[in-house]
C-alpha cells in the first residue's frame, strides 16, 4: 500500500517508521519541508539502531529506508496514494482544511485517516464532500513500540473502510480495537479512572502523593503511581485531557476533574519537563520510587486482636499468625491489645461504632494489601499514636523472618486507597462497556497495552468477583453519598446474574430484523 503521512513531528515520524518497516511505501509530508528531511533522517537512524541491537537485518532496514519518500507539500497530487494518515496539530480547523485540500488532489478511492487523540472524528469528516471516506486511526507514542491502535469510525464512515484499517494494523503486528467516536475514545477515557480517584484521595487528605503512588505500585501492581505518571506525561496535558473528556460526557460525576489541577498547571508544576511537579527532578535527586520510607519504630510484640468474622478477617489472622505476631483469640480484646479490622467498602469508624470496638486502639487494614508487597493501615481521628506505631510494626513483620514488609499509614476513608482506586478503574471501564463504546475484550486488550496495567480492568474486576465489587461500590456510594461512586449497571447486573464482567451478554434483536 502507498501511504502518505502528513505531519513530521514525533507521531508522524513514528507512524512513518511503523508503515515502512511493515513493507508499505511511505510518502512523508509537512508544511515545513526541512522537518520532512529531519524526520526521514531520524527514522533511518532508528532503523540503524535496530540493526545494531539485532532487531532487524541490514537488508530489512535498508529496504524500509528506501520506502521512505519525501513529498514537497501535504497536498501534492498523488495518483497512487491509497491511504492518508494525518498527524498534524490538534486543531479542528487545521485538520478539516487539510483533508479538504487532499480531497481535491488525491483519488476518490483514497482512504483518509486522522490520528486525532481528542477531536471528534465525525466533526473532522464533516468538512468533506464525502465524509464516509474518513476514519480515526489513533496511535500511541512511541508508535513502533506501543502496539495498540484505536480505529474510530465516524457516524458516516463506510464499514469497509473501518475493516480495511483494522486489517492494515493487524497486518503490521499491532493490535487494532474498534472504538465509538466518543470523548477520549477508549484508552484515554478509561485512564481517567486512576487519575481522578488519585486526585480525590489527595483532596480529602487521605494520603500524600508519595503514599498514594506507593500503594498503587505495591498493592495494585501498577508500573507507576498516578502522580508519577502525571509528572511523566505533564500535568498540563493530563488536566486538559481530563477536562475535555468530562465536558464531552456532559459533566459525568464519574469523570469529575479535581479543583487541585488548575492552580498547579498555572504555577508551572507540570512535572519532569519543568523540573518540578508532584516531585522534584534534577541531578542527584531520587526518583519517586526511591524516596525513603519512614522507619518502623513501634513494638512488634504488642498483642493483636482481629475484629469480625469472614473471609477478610480470616486472611488477616492467617497473615499475622504466619508472621509470628502475638495474636489474641477469644470474643474480645485484652486491655493492651491493638485491634485490627479488615474493612471492605466502609470506614474503620463505622466498624468501631457497629461492633463497639475501642476507638483509640482500633485500626483498619485493607484486605487487598494482605497478599501484596505493601500493607496498608488506616487510622481514625481517635487513634492513639502509640497504637498506630505498634500496629505498623506488627504488620511489617514478614513470615519466616524474611525482610520486613513496608506498611503505609493512611487516613480512614471508605474502602481505603487501593480499593477506591481499583473501584474507579473498573467502574469507568464498565461504563465504557455498558455504553457499547468498545467490546469488553477490546477494552481489556487496549488498556493493558496502552496503559500498562497488570491486567485489563474488567478482568481485574473478575478477579475480585462481581458480587464483591458491587459490595465495594455500594459501600463507597452509601458512605460518601457521592454519585461518582454509584454502582454501574454493568457490574450490578453481572453480580445478580452470576456473569463475569468480561461477558458481553445477550442483547435485544435489531429493530426490524
């Protein structure tokens, strides 16, 4: 296929390399001719590096390089062009005008594709006499390494064009997922679950940014914590995307941005690119993941009594027993014992009130953290500081006398940090599924590849179990009264029916069928 890539910036270069390596002839164009030469030089350098790293042969790199052809103008005539991929600046008028010009000089059968990350594909296509020839083709940077592409048909896109682009992407070894033309498409939309909940926890002073990031990495298994991630992508970019998606979905509570972001953006606290964001960056400064932990100073030998019965309480007792803790049995704690309550979807304060527990020495433990690399302890306003220190020391003990387990102390909140973040990630993904924005399997495939989560959000919810997840969402909604936490129909139905969250389920027949 002969492909014209318009735009020689980072995305255009990556798309050109991707297509050329896959065996396609690539015309590269930009309004700045110098940029075209620089881009081709950059791609050829990347091909040479691939040869040096033994990822390509000399012959394959040479052939790919030969398929890169500079073009004098984005709107130059081209009778053999079969596909145009636009990667110019994110501006509706600019993209619409470019495609209008291309329609005048290229064959009527040439497919038009836009790499927009945020603009409605249908609105870009509306400037064409034949809007059915245009489709979204959203790549992620760096294109050769991020092997996921969103294919986004507009309202009038011909089905055969969508399928042609899906086949093209898959033929290169990348994964294609078909996504509805909605704000944020799929990956950026689902990514709001992590970001907005992290900000909500920070707004409520549940934990500081370092603590939230540690819990996200060590309990949930994310590669980077949410604030680390925002520092990497740039808070200015993250805040703009979040606002755009929230506004696009008519101020959906589940996608609500934080009041904390605008002032930080205005202050230039954008992250790595400005040298300071949620963390400071510079020579000699530690990476966020390497910041020192507060030392454990409490009495690890203080007796512990576990409140409640059931799965979570039993797991907590087992973990404490295996670590050699002084675990009290019986129906009530001694006067000296620290009381630990495994809370799910509710607060420690509520557990204290419900079970008449001693407020000053009762603390919560997140069940998600019991088998993770980090344990999470929740304290209330009534907590005695000595009880907090001692409980942290007890939880830090590892089975068999191995290296101590790090323990984060957070402020009491319904569900604690990890539960709230996980519930938000799954809820946003479930809302994408119930709106039919993408198929459940594609949601998990795309998010795992695009965001680097350890498992797709719907499959993640299935690991917890639909009924248990619904109990968590119900608890959060009941405790906070915030519609942000209302259970999704997708989770509720599957919990009642015993279906997995990854199950598309039966749908009504098409009207008139």
